[in-house]
C-alpha cells in the first residue's frame, strides 16, 4: 500500500463517523501524533515526483539510446542526426513527429553553424515542449469544465484492454472526492464482464451507475443515464462505450447513435469525447487514434500504463500528429494514479528541472 493511502486511512480512522443521532467525536491529537502526521505529510511524494517515477522506464530507455548515439562525438552533424532520428523512432515518438524534430534541429545547426552535443538536451527539451498540446487544465474539478446546473457529459472511447474502465473509475473517484455528484453509464453492453467491472469501480468511487442487461442497446443506456442524471442533479456523467474495432462503419454508426440520443436530453452533449490509449502499445496506439478520430469527434486523450513501459514517447507523437490535447496520463494502478497531464511536468520527468 502506498504511503499516501496509509496516511489517508489513518486520517479517516482519527475522525470516525458515528451512527445516526450521535455527535461526531474528534480524537484530540497529542504532540507525538502530530509529529507522526507531520512526518507522514513530509514523506508524501509530490506530483512531480510521482510523474518522474511513472516515466522512469521511458527516461531510462530514451536516454540510454541517446547516450550511445552521443558517445565519442564532439558536435551535432548529419551522421549524429541520423542516429538521433533512430532513437526518437524507437522511442515511439512516431515517424512524422520525429522528422519534424530533426528538421527543426537541422535548421538550428545551420543557423548557429556549430552545435555541440552538450547543448542537445536543452534543444530536444524545447522542441518536445513546443510540440505538446497545451491543456491549460486547472486542478479544480480534476480538469473538467463543470458549470452549475447542467451535468458535464464525457463519452469515453477506446479499445478493450486500453484501460478505459479503469480510467473511468479513477476519474469518478477524483471527482467524487472533489464533492461532485457523478453518474456512470455502462454503455459497453457487448461484454458482461465490462459492466460488472465498471460496477466495482463505481462502488469504489462512490458514483451512481446506470446499467442494463448485456446485449442491450448502448444508446438506450446512455439515454437512461442522462435522464436520471438530470433528474437527480448530477454534476458529471461518464459514459463507457464498447471497445471493439470490428469495423469502422459499425463503430461510427454506434458512436453517432449514442451522441444523437444524448443530445436529446442535454443539448451539446457529449461535451467531451475522451479517447483512452494504452501507452505501452506504441505504434498500435497511433492506429487506434486514427480509427477513433475518424469515427467520432475526439477532443481529449487519456494515455494509460506509462509506468510499465519505455514507450512513453507516444505521448509526444500522438499529441502532435492528431492535434488533440492529452488531458490525463495513467502512471500506476492506484486510484490516485490518474494524473492531469501537464507538459512541463512531463518534460521535467524526461530531462530534469530546467536550470
């Protein structure tokens, strides 16, 4: 169990809810306990430290290859740029984005006439930072643009196994913790296991889930979810969808039907279509992004499982090539390990704090 989970449990045990009709008793904290709590708080990892650890394998893989390319060289020349190109491609940055980075570095070398390899980290850092879409998300409401009186609707899409259900559960938990009333629609009716798994996450998060039997019409589930959410004053609605890519036409028709039905209950719904991609799949993630962006109007990305892979460069390529901002990244299995994406934190995790 992570230290911050232990600390949270300890706090919950200190202020225990009483049965109905009884006053809540708060246990006084003596000096020793206060010191213990202060020590635990100091030991909690910062957001940047968590991101650093989550992207450790990507950093080690990328800079390991880069160090081998730099070894024995004193300046950036054509031969080195060829090796750098290979490093970026094998880090799953993607061919198109890699060509763009190499082209920009070539232009800088031509302009400055001479550039040594010691400058390369700063140059790469600047280029990658500029390529990443700026999210401009605030931590309030965990990055969602929630307004009073109307549920904010997020339709979540992605292939089976990408971490879609887990992402919905973690997002719901963060929002409930922020004091929001969250409804989840189990519109992936193709698999019974998907509905049951989502129910576990909804219960864990403290969210309300609307479900029907396996094989039901997904649009019907979405309709019922939004209708109930409006009637009960929900703040956020998260709609799960089927993750099969059986064919592009079938996928497009199903997602379009769900969108149209939701718009009848809440105009402009869904307000956000979030594509969940498994970062560990590398180039397959690019293909999934192509399929889903062709099938529906994706306007945000969540990239999962970055802690278990050296392929975190996929964040750079997908953000650049599809011009869709990455809103969240998954850096672990814990319920708190879905993070709002911040390009500064991402770049710092790869290159270290800028001096």
